[in-house]
């Protein structure tokens, strides 16, 4: 029987700022199939929702073992989020490695690869899926191929739409070389290559350059955003480590020729985090946090509008920011009535005095602030959303004593820690002035432990590369959607944080999410007022993963996933709508 959870957001506040109501409808729970390890929303249309369910299948069998390859099932749910079909494509993918499902306009494609070991080449294929049946409309077509120079090289590629979603763009790189080399090629809707591969190289050593983002404009300009690192002396003799130095942003033509380089130096300040987006017309929007000291707190915000054709900076907004700028009128935490202040409890008074102290001292924000979203507003302004994000890894060991004379055993664990803290919300108006600045406090922590394999250990900030999937963390972080004149943020939090809307208030940290609550913050993008309300309880549904939500049109789709120690993992998909 179909199971629904329809939970309306709390009654809207008086006034037009909170006129919209958000509701979430959960579909029927189903179980993750054996061998599956992840699920995500990849497409939606009038007939339903399409999910990608990753799993592994046996590639070949040997007397003493077997080899496996990546695969995936396409799962379609109807408009009521009930399963219609499931297709694993195991037969069609025989000999090939599944890469991803790719949604392009009204089409849904399956992308696969095949590696030829003797020739050290990898071919990439694509085929269109009949969304009505889940079967392939055609056989796989070759898109391109890559040639390794050395066996240890790794091939990475990613498909993105161009800026007006009329073309498909493939960005690729072969890592392991001394220098970084990237290829960019454009395809039409019939998967025919319409440009020759543009090969782009730079002067940086492979280990000192990390590609963070790629933008592709309608006039075929290629913009690469990279992070450059420098070798620094360690504490021990002859010990060196890579330390972040600066951002590198360059514009190339469709042949790979460098046209311009955007200056990322801000009067001797240090850029902590940068996000680039295609604006209206041919403009680029560059947003950066900066510090006055290397590795210091975040002291300011830089927003530039740049001509993508020439690299010329059209306008710049540079402003020091701190907690003293936070508006006090942010919704339900506001208390202007003197009688209310007389009646406040000791805890409330302590929180109010703590906030006043923070604002009086003008403290800087965390150095770990990371941009998540940039939204255009109806008045030609921008709303920036950023989050305090810190990721580090460490190794731990545990000893299990032996029994009946057998020796004990040491187990090595690789711990991946993700800390997602406060959300910063800021409005930049059309004149490049800061209209308002708000903070939503939270203290999420997610630890993923593995007893085998590691990507490296140590402490420090982790920035995902352009080709990384970014699947972790699962339950921490937040999702955001813009509807009319509002922006809605959805995140998991501790039940006791329901009334926390201002820095200085006591924030209960959360690390266990299966019994947490999911909250929604509705932000008025013009005035900056926001309201935080309980949306639903994760105790009633599979634990939601808002950070991995998919915004398609005016709706947001959230996957809920509850892992079980014994038995199959529970899953459900929720659809968030605004009225």
C-alpha cells in the first residue's frame, strides 16, 4: 500500500514575506537492492521521477577470485512516487563500465566506458533511453576515446550542458602526468561532435594545481577555475607539504588558446573561497571570501562582474564583513517588546548578551566558509549562500584480544570527518552594495569510518576537484531552492535547535541523524527576513539527505536513506512543493 507523509510547513507569518507554504510528499518506502550503494534523482518530467541506483556486478570469474565493474539501475517513479519500473542494463553494458545517467533537455542518456588494457585506451559511449519503458532506444554510440601515455595515468571526464543548455560539453583530463592537460569538446543533441577537442595546458605541476570548476559560454569561451598550491617546509627536516596559495582563473577560446586571466589578488588579501557563475548575458559573477592574514578568519567579501569575452572587470564590490552587520530583525528570534525582556529567562538573557558581545567586538567569520549557492533576484541583485565547512581525515586503531590461546588482532580505521556549521546568507544589490547579512547557526558533524583503504590521512580543509562526485557527507549540509521572491533552505538538525536563529544562542551539536528533525528556513530575498520552522521528523521517514537534493523546475526532490546493520537499507523519495 502506498504510504504518504504529507507535512505542511508551519502557518505563515503575517505579511507577504512568508506568504508561501511548503509541503513535502513522501512516496512509498522501498529497499535498496543487494549490492547497491547509492541512489540519486537524475531527471523528472510530467510522467514521473527517474532515479540512479548504483551497484556493482561481476565482470569475470577466476578460480581464486573475481573482478567487478560499476553498474546502475534506472528506477522510475510515477507522479505519486510509486515505482513503475526498474532496469539494470546489465546485458547492454556487458564489457562496458557504467559511468552515469545524464539528463539533457527532454532526453535521458546513459554514459558508459570501455578500457582496452593492451592499447591503454578508453572509449566513451552514449545511448538514449526510452523514458516510457526504461529500455535503450538505440545501441551505444562512441563519443570519443582517450589514450594513456603511462599505465599509472588515470582518465577522468565529466559531461555538462553549455550555458543555454542547447549543447553537451565534455571536459576530460588524464592525471598522473607532470603537467595538467585538459580537453573540452562540444556535442549537439544527436551526440555528434561539432567542435574539435580543445586542448588546454598550464605551467603548474600536476600536484600543485587542482581544477575546481569549468564554465562553458554560448560563444564557446572556456573558463577554468583552479586552486594553486605551493610547497612549504614542514616541522621536520626535509619534510614538505602543499599549502594553498591562490586561485587561478583563465579564459580560453574553443581551440584552447588562452585569451585572458582574471586577477585574483585583492590588495594583498588572501582568498579563502571562490565561486564563479555565468550571469545574465555574457557576464561572469565572481564571489570570494578573503582574509587579511593567511589562514586567518574570514574578514571580507568580494563580488565582481566580469566580461567573459575580454576578462575585463565591469564592477567590484569589496566589503569587510563581521558579526556586527547581522540584522536583528530576522523572524521568530526577534523580541522588541520591553515587557518580553523583563520576562526572559536566565538562558535567554545569556544568549542575548552573548550575541551583543559578538556584534560589539565585530568578530570575523570562520576561515572555513565555503560558497554553496548564488541566486539572481528580481531586482538584479544576488543572494549568496555559504556554509562553514571543514573536512579532515585521521587514522585510528583498536585492539581485539585473542581467545583460547589465539593471538590478538589490531584493526586500522580510516575516519573521514565532515563538519558543516553555520550558514551565511548575504544580499548584494544591483549597485554592488551589501543589502543585508544573516546567519543561521547549526553544528552538524558526520563521521564515516572505513576499515580498509584510504585516500590519505592528515588534517586540513578538503576541496573537491571538478571531477569528484562529492557524495559525502550524506546527511549533513543543506539544500536550497528559489521560488518567486523567496529562497528556502532545508537541513537536518537537533530537535532542541528549533528556536535557534541568531549567533550567540546555544547550539546543540548533532552527529546522529536518524532521529533528527528536518527544518526549513524561508528567506525573503529582498528584505533579508527569514523564518525557521520544523518541516518533518526523520524518525518517521528514512533519514533525509537535503544536501543531495535535486532541484528540477520549481520542485525539490529529496532522497531519504536509512542504513540497517541487519537487513536491507530503506529508501524513499520526497517531493517539496511551494504554494
